[in-house]
C-alpha cells in the first residue's frame, strides 16, 4: 500500500483567527496514520489568509476523507477543500 500527498485549502472563519493556533489545532486533529508535511499560507482577500497544509495519508479506500472531516470539525475553520492530490 502506497501513500498519497494532498494539499488541502483550509479557510479560517474570519480574519481575527490566530493562524498559528489554528495550525496547531489542525495538527492535533489528524486521524491515525496521517501526518502534515508542511504548511503554506495563501492571501485570499481583505486580510483573509488560507492555510494550505500538505497531508500524507495511506492510499486506502477512504483517501483524504477522514482528514477533511477532522479539519472541518476544528474550531475556527470555515471550509476545507482538496486542492491537489498525488501518489508518493
């Protein structure tokens, strides 16, 4: 079984969200077997900045679904969208 790398766009619920704290909460919410291989930040508009973690997950039937669900449940997250997926 291989692994998959996915870049996920996480939009905070507002400009007042501390991105460093949000990043920590995202790391803590990861399901078993998944790990974050770095973060990028993307200026969206009007002071809103999206987090773009690259997540490594096992290449099984669920793919990135468990990570997306975990990120959606994190306090301060407005939306989660997979930007890019590839096998490694």
